C-alpha cells in the first residue's frame, strides 16, 4: 500500500519466468482454493506441483478501457472457488470464468475500473470499484445482491472475516460491513491508498494507523477492535509497503523508496505478536541492461499493482522481487541471503510458488 505523500531446513527452488501469471495461479485451483489474496497466510504458495514447460490452454482479450485513452494496467489478482475464477479489470467489468475452458459464466458492469482484489464465499463475490462502491454479486447468477456506496475509489483487497466484509477506500479509511452490506465499524484514515491486508489468527495485518499516528500501519485485534501494535518509526520512511505474509511466528514484508537514480528495497522479518523487527535487509535496484527510461514513472506504475513486492514463503525461505531484474531468497529466521539470481528482463509480478518452482511475470 502507498501513502498519500502530498501527491496523491530449506531446499532449492528453481525460477521459471512466465508472462501469464493469472493463468498459472488459476491452474492451482483444482486442489487449492484461493479465496483470499495470495492464499493461506498471504504466502503466495500452493501445494500443487507443476512441471515446466507450461503451455497456453486458452487466452482472453478483455474489452478496451473507456475514457481518455490513458494506458490501462493489467487486471489484479484473481481468486478461485470451485474451479471458477473471479476478477475485475480496468474496463469496468467484473468477470466469472471457468478455469478449464475459459468459458465466461457472467460479466457484471460497474461505473469505473475494478482494481480491487475480490473475495468469494459460498454465495457472493465481493469487490470494489473506482465508481465508489463495494459490491456483493451472486456468484451463480452475476446479479447484484447489494452495493455499499462509499464515494471514494475502492482499490484494496477485500476479505470476509466471520460476519464482516472488510475493505478500504482511498484516502478515507477501512470499513466493516455486515452480510447485508450495512456499516458496522470503521477506521477513518485519510493517508493511505491502495490498501492490501489480510486476517490471520483474528488479527488484521496491516491496518491503517490510529487517529494519533495515522501515517503508520499495524496489527488490529478484531475481537477488541484495538490496535495491538504499529510499525516502528524506522520502517515508515518508505513510499510503498507490501502486502504481508505471515506464519505462526513471523510476519514478512518489503518496502520501496525512490532514491533519485535507483530504487531502495528493504525486506523485513517481524515478530508477529509484537511487531518487533527481527531482521532487516537493504538492496539497491539492479536493472542490468534494462534500466527504465524514466525510473520515477516506472516506479509510480508499479504502485498500481496490489501485489507489488509481496513476498512468497516456502519452508525457511522468503522470496522477493521488486520490479528490477533480481530475485532474492532470504532466510526466514535471520534474513541472510540464501541465493539471488538475475533474470534477462525486469520482473512484473510478485512470485508464486508451486511445488519446487517459483513462477513470476517478466
């Protein structure tokens, strides 16, 4: 997520670069249901093994974006239930498609680009739109169940925790709706845009900071409705803060700052219960022969992708990419570099781990 800064026992993993990450994840749906962003604990890992080389099963061309002709970003990560994939796109539509055939079950039209990541339960798909609404749509028929109007663009992850549907709107806050779409709780915060969060063990990571410390992020107890901890000041000097991955003991995330002629990446390991920093590693971007023509513009483009810098966790390794040509594996306990590899092009997605392979977009 980004701040509004006055502007708006291990093992070996092999890296396989692909261009169709959404289809890679979709093929994992046969055994693992990916109902929430980046799977269980946000770890970007599926139990399903896939052996390269992979082949193209089908391809979908989405409608063009309406409006002033500005370049549209690729649709955000999909979620999967019962071999059906659900996702929104910058064309203003939300889609339900069969994984195996690519058959379109239904299309739901909104009044703006759909840049949020949805959640799907047994009855509905929940997602936000830039038209200022959070929608619940019947996942069988594609008909609107209800819509909650917030009035601000909704470009966050969406999730359900018990009877709450939770989402965030840009520069406004985080909202907790009941199953009928009625507001029950809120955390007002004008600082944060494009929020990505998850719930693990009745705790929400990362929620926006409290009224007396709004420019931070933290852990929020969903039983007491109070912040358990917020990130230390030394973490909060970046522009971008990635979606966190959690295990029973640890929380992992990464940040990026624009440093003029390069990007500065920092990777963190935290104690999940206290928020204490256990280790920190810092790297400068390495683009090899593929330095962007306009680095700042390239960086701002990366910030439109909710999975930007999201770590993937596999055994005692945490895998990071940052939009340069490097893939790095750090030890989960110490943060020491286990290995790093330089690819032939810039990475364009967070890593996904299936079996003994890492899949990512270039």
